[in-house]
């Protein structure tokens, strides 16, 4: 009894001793659980709203013509004024001046004692008045002014050419500020998105830190990011506010969506070697030589004046008034002209040589500046590509993290997801800044030219070549059964992982593939554009009516395009059936109607492999891809022979539809694409079956 009592007493003591600690531990755990649920409720909406749409895959982006318009922005109120008006007035003045002058002379002889007696008798009129006309013909007269008019016209043209050469330079500041303003607008939007997300996360991190579940360095890192964002945001907002008040940019009727501006390169060598690049300089030199020759014309030094006077001799106290007319000419020729002045000729030649040499120096200096700017442009392009791959890296990390995420059970995973998203936004911001710098370098190059446009020398770079994981542009057919067999999110990620640009819904009636979310949300992660299949109805008589019905279906379900499926029976020659040419003509009309209703649609045409390709010329400019169906051909050798048949028509967007089950594994299929298709310049491939594609990979990895 004593031992039992002792044991019971000791047990009671231990329970009493450790009960407060247990209660404390239990209370802390409850607090952690409560905080965890609160964190989860606030982070889940942020994670659910993560944007996976790439800013670089906009199919409706601007083309080079819009880029050219952006580089040629101007404000009429800020346009410089040339000297045309001044030259026009000087020319008008010179043309009106024929060298005619009214000449008047009046004189009186107070003392005639120096005259002989017989002369005194003849000079009865000591007071005389002479009025008449004097016509300068040469240096300061009619022909001299014609010479001056030609010089003024040459000077006017030279001034206009020099003004035109300065025009891009003088417009540079305006274009520079406009571009920065619109790039800042997009940066502000991204920074505000980052700022809002980080503020929510920082508040939650502080609460988690109070429970000692994280170290303070995580808070410091996030506060640092937030402070940098606020500094950047203030800078961009202040700059844009000043531009709105000074230039009124916010009142522009048209806005520039900088995300749609393509990354372009410049064919600098063709631009510098183009005759139009040097045309103005050559014209200025020619006009300078003409003016030197006009100024050194010997007639400019010869004076010839024709004179016609009416003379009046006013009578004195003892004489009569005398009136008589006189005419004559005055000529003056410098002796140097008569002797042949070689110095003026040599001086003129020296001036022309000096001007030509100076112009060559200016041209060389200008071309060198352009080359140096293009060198810096290429360095920025290298940085852009570097950050582009960083963006791809964080996209992939975010995608993988989302694939493995079902419900987060600790603090780490949701913050890691949001960190990847913040890194994506930060890299996106850097890419925007680098694109801005690329465009500013283009403006600086443009400012050093007298070209009216850079468009002939610009060509857009395909960002997809960097974003693509795999060679060739890839499209795949998706069937109704695929959505019964596989989870929609799995299909989303699978399409992205395997680099499919388009997903064609094979069955024409396959529309509502996701009853809860709707088709518009399908492939949100993959960014593949959805294509609706329509079977060509040869009996249709009204293509416009059929196009309207199609457009309504595409709008309703947010399709990116449509595929016209042609059966062999639709064109095979038999009584009452249309020919291939007739069929193509009707399809062209149908596609025109559809594109007018919804511009920018991706149009696919699926044809049997034996369709006469010569009939497809008109469809090339209207379609995204012309698919030749070869899946019924099991012979690989036959597939290998097809590129030779297609090669003469490489201007058409022809691609092959491969039967995935013809290949035993993925390696053989990729080898076929690389060695047979790409080497024969067939850069598009279509796979006929998503399920077969997945099963082929599954089988390969399970072996």
C-alpha cells in the first residue's frame, strides 16, 4: 500500500508539475493553426490569380508599319520652321528687279569765268536738270539678278535639304519622351501589381515571425524589394506627371501599347549603303558647285548700263530755256577679266574641294556614330535575350511548383510560388526597360539620318524562337475522349511542356469541354490557341451566311481560329461534283467573309495528301497552316519522299499531319522531324492524336 500510494503521489506531482507546459504548448499550437488558416485564406486568392499568360506571345501584336509610325511621331506645334518663306521673298524681289533705275541730276554753275567767250555765248543756261532712265544689264542689273535668282533657288534647296537632315534630330527629344512615357505606364502597372502583392505578404510574414516560425532575414529581403519598388514607382509617376503637364501626352487620341511593340533588328549595312542615305549629301555638293560657278561667272564683274535722258537747261535772266534728249551707254570691264583671271577659278576650286572634304569627314563621322550606336543596340539585344531566358526559367519553375501543388500544408510553398511570380514580374520589368532602350537606340540612329522611314531596314525578331522548347511549330488534335481520360489542368500543362502552339478540337461539336469554367479558360497555362473544326459542306450555297454562323460560334466560345476539314469526296471529279479549283475558290470567299467579321483569325485547312497543291496558291496568304493528312499512310519511306514534292511550294504554309502511332517512341519521331522535315524547310508539324502522344511517352518512360 505504501509503495502504491508513493507511486500515485509521484504521478500526481508530475502531472501538476508539467501541466502548465503542456497547456502552453497546446495553446501555441492552436495559435499556429489559427494563423496558418488565416495565411492560407489570404494567400490562396493571390495564388489563384497568378497570371501565366506570357507577355511575348501576343498574336495581335503591332507590325513593322506601326513601329515605323511610332518612330515618326511628331507634334505640329513643336515643328521647326525652315527658311523657305525668306528665300521665296528674296527670289520674288530679285525677279521683280530688272535693273531699271530713274536717274536725276541737277547742277548749277555759279562761276562761268573759266569758259572762253565763245563758250559763254553757248552756255546761256548755268542751271541744268537731267531726268532719265538707266538700265543695268549685267552685274547689278537684269542678267545679274537672274544669276542671283538661280543662286537663291539653289540655296533654298540646300537649306531645305540641310533642314530635312536635321528634322529627325530636332524631333528626337519629342519622340524620346513619348516612348519613355508609354513604357513608364506599363512599368507602373507592373510595379503596382508587385507592390500590392508584397505588402500583403510582408504583413503575413511579420505575424509568422512573431511565432518564431521564420528568420527575420526573410522580412528584410522582402522589405528591400518593396522599398526599391516604391522608389521606382515614384520616379516613373513623377516623370509621367511632368510630361502630361508639359507636352499633354495624356490627351493623345491614340495610345501606344508597348507590350505589342515587336522587338526589331536593323539591317544597318543595307541602310548605310542605300543610295537614298547619301542622296541629300550628293545633291548639296552639286548645288554648292553650281553656286560657285554662278558667283564666278565673268559677267558678274562687267558693268553695262544703257541710258536715256531728258536734259533741261533752265534760262537765266538773259537766256532761253533749252530742252534736248540724250542717250548712251556706260561699260566697265576689270582688266583682270580681260587678262583671264585664273586666281578666281583656283579659289573657287579650292572652296569646292574644301567643302567636299569636310562633307566626307561629316559623312564618315556620322556613319561611325551610327555603327557605334548599333554596336550598343546589339549589346542591349544580348541583354534582352538573356533576360528572356530568365523569364522562361521562372515561368518553368512556377509551372512545376503549381503542378505539384494541391493544398499547401506549410508556410514555405505558397510564399515560394509567389516569390517565383514576383521574380517573373521583376524580369518582365527588366525586359520592358531593355525593349525601351532598344527603341531609344533606334531613335538615336534615326536622328542621325535624313531618311523618311526606317521601315525598309527593320525586321521583327521572332521571340517564339527563344520561347520554343522544341524545333518546329507544333499543333495537335484534341478529341472529346481526352477530356474524359485526363484532367484539364494536366492537359493545360502537357500542351505547354510539349510546346504546342495550337490545339485543334477535332470534333465539330466539341465546344463545352469545361462545364464549370467554360472553354475560354481551357489551356490557360499552355497559352495554346484553340481552333474549332468545321466540316466543309459542299452543298452550302451562301458562304456569307455560313461565315456569320461560324463567327457567332467562335465569339461565343472564344476560339482563336477554325479548321476547314476537306474530304476527298468534296473535290474528286465525278458528275455534278466541283473541281479542286472550284472548291478552293469557294473556300477563299468563305475565309474572306470570316476574316472581315473577326480579323486576326488563325485559319487552318486540312486536305488529303493527294490534293493538287498547284490549286492552293490563293489560300497561302489567307491561312495559318495548310495541313496535308498523311496519317493513313503507314509507310515511313513515303513520308520521307513528301518534302521533295512540297519544296517547290515553300511559299505556302504547308505542313504535314503525322500519325503518332507510326513511331515506336518519341526519339524516333523527333529524329524524323529534325532530319526529314526541318532539313527540307518544313517548319510546321501537326500531330493527329493527343492520347497517342501521351501514351507514346508513357510507354517510353516505363521501359
